[in-house]
């Protein structure tokens, strides 16, 4: 019985050696098992790269060669997705930039030439105009070169320098806005001590300390990026070198850079906004406590206009920068062109509106402005027996 079964079992086995068996679609062969095992071993590395470098699945990644160091230049893409509309977008950009230069230069010229305006409030306004000029001039000319001539390359050193000036001027401007709010608080709540607390020398000292604070906080950002290796694909999908946009180009762990940028933003913006809000709350509280109806009514009219203007200025100044800061870290679902356009509003809208708002609000400044413009009313004198002169 066994002798008859053995040939029957051996005969079908001969072709198996020379011809592969048909594959079962539901079976898992050795090669696919090995490939699945290799992919399973790669998962922790992908997750680690996603967490440390901020690169989510689907983002473009290149091989990291730590021996290459930094690239000689970066390529600023402009506004991603709508590159064909760059020339049309440049029209409002250039128009707003022209108004910004004209308005802020006018403020600086009038305050510097008129000695009667050498007061703390106008000195702070002049400093704010300088920061507006610095903020817009640091970025907008390069943006217009990208839109008009396609000159999207920026050197590595130039990118780090632009990043330093963007964030340092922003921190300095935030300190100036906080000082202006404190100036109004002292003027309204402590008018008798105003000349002592906020003299011109004290304003100069506050400005110097604000500048030192900005440099002290922002200088480590480009320093930490100097010796780091970058991806071979060095295209930055925006119009300027923002800190987080450059950090994303690094191909090693950037945990220190990310934590430091987050801490600086919370310290600078958080403390300044809290101080500004506290000043306005104290101003409102002091106005409501006035006993005289006439003084109360006058103070309410004055402070309401001023507070509304300053709140609008704060909203315009802080909202685009905070939006850009948060979307680079947490807003992965926001389209890149929306993020870039709103980020550029920070360099366009506040520098343009600051001179307009303060020129309308400050009557003393407006009176001095009419001396140099066509709004000056010539005095009409009538000489007896002669024509009008």
C-alpha cells in the first residue's frame, strides 16, 4: 500500500522544483513580509523626524547631508500657488509702501524740525515712525523685486540678517507701543507727576533699554542657525526670511530653536500686550471715578477716541504677526498663499496707518503740518484805498 502511494506523492513534486507554484493572492510571501518588516522599522524614524523637524507626512523632504553645512543662498518663492499673479499683486503692495514712506518721513521731518514738538508723546511717535520705516523697508523692496523682476535668490547671510532685523524691529516696536500706553496713563491718571516721570531724558533711556532688550532676545536666533546643515531643497515658500520658515529648512533636530522662538514670542508679545491692556483699564477706571460732570464728560470724549484708536492700532499691529507665528507651528491645514499674504500685511498695513491715525488725532501735530503743506491759510490783510494783499 505504501509502495503504491509513494510514486503518486513523488510524481507531482518533480515539477515543483523547476516551475514555481501559482501565487495565492491572499497569501503573503517572504519578500513582502520582509518589506513590511522594513517599513515597520522605519515608522519610528518618520515619527521622530515629524516631531523634531516639524515635517508632516506629505511634506517634501530631501536627504540630509550634515557635511554640506548651509547653502550659499535661499530661493524665496513669493506667494505660493499664485505666482502668475505676482505683477498684479505688486500694484497694491507698491502703492501702500509709497504711502508708508511718505507718511512716516513727514512725521519724522516735522517732529525733528519743530522744537515745540520735542515732547515725550511726539518723541515716541517719531520713534514709532522710525520702526515703521525699518519694518517695511526690510522686507517690501525684496518682495517687489520678486514680483517685478523674478529676483528670488537671497544669500544665506542676507537671509539671516533680514530675519534678525524683522524680529528685532518688531520687538522694539512692541516696546514703543507699551511706552506710549504708559505715557497716556501718566498723563491722565498722574498729570502732576508727568514732567518728572516722563521727561525727555527718561524717554531716551526707555528707548535705549527697549533697543537692548530687542537685540538681546533676537540675536540668538540667527546665531543658533549658523552652523546647522540644511536640506538640499532650499526653497522658502514665502516672500521673506521669517524665523520658523528658515528653521524648517534645517535637516536635523531643531527643538532648541523652536522652543527658544516660542519663549521669546510669549515673553515679548505677552508681557507688552498685558502692560498695554492694564494701562487702558486703569485709564478707564480713573475716568469713571471723576466727580465733576464736566471733567468726566470731557475726559470720556478724549479717552474714548484715544483708546479706540490705540486698540485698532494694536489689533492691526499684533494680529498679523501672531497669526504668522502660530500658523508656522500649528496651522498646517492653512493654504500657504493665505499664510504668506496675511504675514505680509504686518509689513504693509500698520506702517501705513500709524502716520494717518496720529496726524488726525494730534491737533498740535496737525497745526504744524499745515505750515508745510497747501492747507496753510494765508492771512488776508486789507489796506485802506488799495486792493487785497
